[in-house]
C-alpha cells in the first residue's frame, strides 16, 4: 500500500477541521471557549464546555456557537435579543444573559432548551412574566430575575417548571405575592423575593411551598407578618426578615415554622425582646438581631427554651442598653453570644452563668460602667473567653473612664451598685395626639435588682400591678398611658430604687401640642455639701404641687458613692422647706 504524502495528510486534516467547524460552529472572535469547572445546583463538581463572551457582542455573521456548548456567558453584551445565538445548542445547561437590554421574555428567545438548568436574566428591562412563558424549559432548576422592573407575574407564569428549586426575584416592582405562582413549582427550595414594594404579606401566600428550605423577605418595608402568613412552609429552615419595619417579633406567624434553624431579624425597629417572642422555636440554631435602631432591652426570659440555639448576634444596636439578668434561660448549647457595639453599661454575671456551653462572648465597644455588676469580669471569673478584651473600656465612673475593664483594681469596687437608668431608654420629649396611647420603656441596672415605678405630672405614684384606667406599669418597668388627653400633659418620672440608692429619668409629654409650664413644680438648691451629707432647700411654685423632686449630686469633693446618688424629696409639705439628708 502506497504511503500518503505528508502534504496530502495535512491538507486532509485541515479540511476535516474546517468541516467540523462548519458543522459544530467556531469560537467567536473576542470570546473564550474552554473546559471550566461547573457546579450543579446540588453543588456537584463537573467540567463543562464553556463559551465566555461576557462584555462582547457576538457578530451576526458568525456561523454558530460550538454545538457542544454547555455554559454560555453573554452578560453585559448589549443584547436586545438572544434568538440568533441559541439555535442548535441542545446541550446548553447554563445561560447567562444578565445586564443586557432584554425587555421581554420573548426577546430573550428561549427556544426549547431541554437541558437548561440555570438561567440568569438579572438587570434587564423585564416588566412582565406572561402565563406559560417559560414552559419550554422543563429541566430548569434555577431562575434569576433580580433587578428588573417586573410589576406583574401572571398566575401561570411558571407553568411547566416542575423541577424549579431556586427562584430569585429580588429588587423588582411587585406589590403583592400570589400563591398561584407556586402551584406550578412544588419542588421549590429557595425563594428570594426581597426588596419589592409589597403592600403586605397575607395568610397563605406561600402555602403551596411545602418543600421550601429558605425564604428571603428582606427590604420590603413590611410593618407586620400576620398569623398564617407562613402557613404551609413545613420544611422551612431559614427565614430572613432583614431591613423591614417590624416593631415587634412576629411570634404568631413564626408558630407555623417551628422547624426554623436560622432567623434574621436584623435592621428592624423592634423596641424590646420579651418573653414568648421565640416560643416553640426548639430547633433554632442562629438568631440575628443587629443594627436595630430602636432596640432598647432584652427582657426577662426573652430567649427561653431554645435547646438547639448555638449563636446569638445582637450587635450595633445604638439604643440597646439593658440585658435582663435572666434574659437567657434554658439555652444548653449556646456557644457564641455577640453583644458588641451596643449601648450596654453592664452585663450581669447570672446571665453568663446560665449558659453552660458558652465559649465566647463579645462585649467590646460598649460604654461599660465599672461598678459591682461587672466585678466578675474584672476578676476573670468566666468559663468563656471575651472577644477583643482590650477593647472593653470603662465609661463610668469618672475616675475609671477610658481604662480597660480588666485593669481596674478590685479594691475600688463597692459591693452594692446604685441604680442606673440608661439615657437612651426613652426620649426626653414625646408628642401625642388626643385619644392615642403611648408606652415608655424604663430599665435600670443595679445590684441588688431595683424596683421601678413612675410618678405622673400630678404626683401620683404608678407601680406594677396597679389598677388604673389611665396608666399601667409592666413588670419590666414600661409605662403605658392610655387614651391620652390634654390633661395628661406634663413630666413623667421613672424611678429605679434599691437599698443603695436610686436613679430617675424624665420624659415630658405633650398632647395635641399642649404647653407644659416649666415653672410649675419644684426648684431645688444645694445649701451645703459635705463628704457624706448634703443640705438642700426647695421652693414650690404656685399651681398644682408635685409630690416628688429630683436632685442629682455632683461634687468632686464628695465620695464617689455620695456624688453618684440621686435624691428624691417625697411628700413636699409647703412652698418653702429644707431638709438635710445624712449618711449617704
């Protein structure tokens, strides 16, 4: 058999390559065609034939993409239609046409792609998803529609997508959620619908999604999550309510998802966390409560009976000043407690001792009061480690200000602590309308634990469990004023008192702009101050007389204990009187 000359062999090989290119398509100029790692929606590793034309618009005169193409990247290519480029790509498993100029699903040119698993349509100009517009994509598992202008999704828009497991429709213009969308997606596992101006979440909106694992409702401006809103989500493990307008934990709605493991409440204007907020959440593992602009207190038993909870993160809350000594109870597996960068003055030893599995605690970035409550920190009596202990500094008393907590000598710390009402707890002034109600949260740090009561502008003392049609005070110290009228205007005083002393904080309430006369009440003058005594005089102005007056003693010559005391003169008998209080 005669040998074929090398020149002829090379010509044949060249013609064969050209023939294959004509049949299978060439790699377009400015694109990259190669095998690349690719992960399935189930995170399984594969290698896929990838054509990467991101940022480059393919010319219409090229023959075709290689038919073996599995991943086609056409993002940021200025495309108004993809129809010319998708014909013959029967092996395509992932298509990315995000950041283009596609104004409709029809313009996307999604011809039958029987193997397509992942579709990216983010940042186009889509406004509508018509009925059955994706019906040809029977194998589709992941659909990304973020950052379009979609304001309407037809009831049967997802018909034919029985295999869809992940749907991202964040940052569109949807005003409502329609449960009919999900009748065609029984296998959905992840749904992200955040940053849509939805008016409200209604009961049953997600009922068909019994296999859903993760739901993101972030940034929607939601005022509440009503009972039944999460009904049907029996498999839900992760819920994000980040950056909404919730004023309280939606505990009733959460009763439908008691298998939840991860809950994100960050950046909501919730004021207090209270007993029962997380009832029956026995599988919860991580809880996020950070960047809450209005959060002031974590009250008694707020986090109770959460046997699988591992991590609590409540950081960067500018008003969070109080964690009740029994706020955390029956949390046997809690390992991480993050309370950094809040307004917390002290953390009780009982709080930490109730957590047998605690490994690390973050308390840095708080204005700590280095008094008897934090003795356990100074002495190093802790089974867990502090994160960034050198960033834990004293904000009070003045002689310790700026010092590292662990550098404070134990001999300078008294056994008892005066009550301290944090200034961020409630406002100095509150404006109410007629026939409205208002609440003012008062909390105090002290050792021993203080008793809290309120005094009205007319001198009436309001205590816990007191029966009144106008006022009530909760066990935690929250005052409620009901059915406010003009006569309820004035200065309300919260008093926290224990055997060591007391502290007060006032709020001036006006109803319908009513004027509060600052001259009414009591004027106090200090006549003489010694190391352990003070002589004061008061003058009562004409008009309704108060039955209490407050004196904050500030004198550098007095002992630290004495000058920190707040003095209350009760039962003012007349217009001019003097009193000498001894043994401070």
